[in-house]
């Protein structure tokens, strides 16, 4: 039997209750992406992941954001409280996920997320009150995966 193509997918895109606000997204149309990739559904094994739940944050949970601090370092901190710092945890989760799933062909990721977004996530400055968006970046899970394997296919899914 041929081995299936492994595609990792943000769990919230599959309608799983993992978001910070506990809302369930309508499950997105996987077939349109598979068509673009020229892969039939029965040839694919989807592997769902949620970095934020994976590091032990609850549902619902405090909202987090990607920040460039005064030392020009990227951190992922609580929006309301910068003492919530999950940077190291998200990096470790991504490294472990990659180690456990080295054969993944593509990542389908939820747009704009501080963990999962790909070139769609707001990047903020370091002020706790009235932080300003300074640019667009990727979520830290995706940034970490791309550091390990820069050529991996990542598709940002807007929904
Ligand atoms: S975008 Fe990523 S971290 Fe956020 S709920 Fe979806 S899977 Fe979890």
C-alpha cells in the first residue's frame, strides 16, 4: 500500500474547539486546497495540531500576540499582561512536533494567528498599553518550523 501524503493542519480549521475565545470555526473546504496541490483526499493523512493548547493553555484563554521587544527580539506575550510569555514553550512545541512528524509535505495554517499564521500575523511593538502594529510576520510555530526546514510548503488559510 502506498504511504499517504501527510498534511499538518491547524486544528481550528477542522472545526475543533481550541481557539482562545472558544468559538468554533466553520470547517474549511479542504478540497479546494487539495485540488490546487493535485492530491486526492484519499491519498492524504491530515495531522491536526494546536500549538496553544499543546503548550497547556486552556480554552478559552488569554489572548496572545507577537511582539518585537526593545532588544529587537521576537516574543509571544499576553495582550493584556506581558508577564504571560509563551515564546519558549511555542518554540519547543514546534521543534518537538517537527521531530515527531518529519515527513510532513505541507502545513495548512490559520491566518493571522500569533502561533499559526503565515506572513499574515500582526507584529506589535513592546508597549503593554496601546501597542502599535508595526508590521506583518508569521506566528511563532510557523517561524520555528521554517527555521528547521525553510523549503517546507506552508499555506495560510483565511477564514
Ligand atoms: S490558530 Fe493555531 S493556535 Fe490558534 S486555535 Fe487555531 S490551531 Fe490553535
